């Protein structure tokens, strides 16, 4: 019994915010640590708008990750909300993980983020990502520069895409978590409802399969999500909202080819998540200037 109590004594669990400049690789890092695709990833910045929660279970600890949107200097109402959400996520976590792109630095965003850290009392770990693209002397120079800029708890170089140094990062975070029992049962990966993740997966496909101007004007809402045939079939109707008629045409594509591609790719991913066959029907609607409309922002969940 005493052995069991010892084990319980040293279990640690807590909340970790992942923060970084747009496109630094936060979502990829989260997916690597979890071994599951929960947070959406894309080569275009600004894909993560909501605070998607990922739960990572380790033998002696549990990490609850809050994946914040990219912190950047914002001007549009939607983007100002995104940045506010990111900053507010930092106040109630146990560890802050700042992730920077070591290969393609973004000095303005990085300086802006480090300035925001001045108000933070929690331990901050700096993760330098994409080290597979950086020569070793350059990496050491970057690490040295940041060590002088801010009293980070640790500076850990990683390659999120290759999964390099992920264990070292977890080992650096673990002792910083408060002692305590796990918050979630072991089979929990995220507390986001499947509807929300399905919408995010569809939006990711719009990101990947359309041109530059489209993604920032896109929101996805799930109009119906129902299980049938004893849970072996999931029927989903979803609407892709855009701001202009021309964007609608670009998403639908010639003879509906682009929309079909978006639907097929999203369906495969949603099937993997729900473990059932998925019937997905997509609609495209024009909602003029929704990203500047506070009511629409609320309705679309921002």
C-alpha cells in the first residue's frame, strides 16, 4: 500500500499554453506529443482560432495543452479577438511554451511575444522548432541570443515535423507541473466535441486546397451531426461561409471539383477520428464581410 501511495504522491498534472508566432509549428508539435491529429495544421498562418485542448497522458503526469492562436500585431476585429484569446490563455496555466521557427525567424512577432511575457509569472520554456533546417553553429547562436533576452526556464531545440527532441521537451516540462491527480480519464484526448473538430478538419482542407485569399474569409459551421445504424454511420451536414460570391466559385471549383476534393479529404480524416463511416454533405454560403461583423463572429464561435 505504501508503494502505491508513493506513486500517487508524485503524480503531476497541469495546464500548458502553447504560444508562438503564426506558422511556428504549434499544432504540429501538439500533434506529435499526443500522437493524434487533434489540432489542425496547415502551411498558411492563422489556422488555429480556437483554444483546442489536447490531453497528453504519461506514466507519472498528465499535460493539458491549450493551443492558442498565433500572437501577432492585429488590426482587424477578428484578429484582435484571436490575439486577446491567446494572451488570456496565459493567465491560468502552469507552464507557458513559446514556440519559434528557428529556420525562418519572424523578429517582429518574436519581439512582440517576448514583450507580452513580461507580465507572466509562470515558468516559460522556449521551443526552437524546425532545427532540421538549421546548421548547428546558427542554432547555438540563436539559443545564446534568447538566453540573454529572457530568463527562460529552458530552451529546447526540436523538429516537430520529424518528432526529434520531443521526449526531451516533455522531460523538461514534467517537473514544472504541480503535483496532483489527473484531471481527465486516460482515454480522453480532447474535451472539444467531435462536431467542433469535424468543422476544424473541413476548414483545414479549405486552407490546403484553395488559394491565398480564401482561407481568411472562411468559417465552417456544422448544421447537423447524427449517428445512425448503431453508431456505424455518422451523417454530417456542414456549411462553408465565405465573404464574396467570387470566393464561393473558387471553393466550388469547375463542375464542383474543388468542393468534392475538400469533402473527400475531410471525410477521410473525420472517419479516422470517429471510427465510423461518414456521410458528409457540404454547402457553400456567402455571408458578406462576416469577419468584420461582431454578430457573425459570435455565431461562428469566435
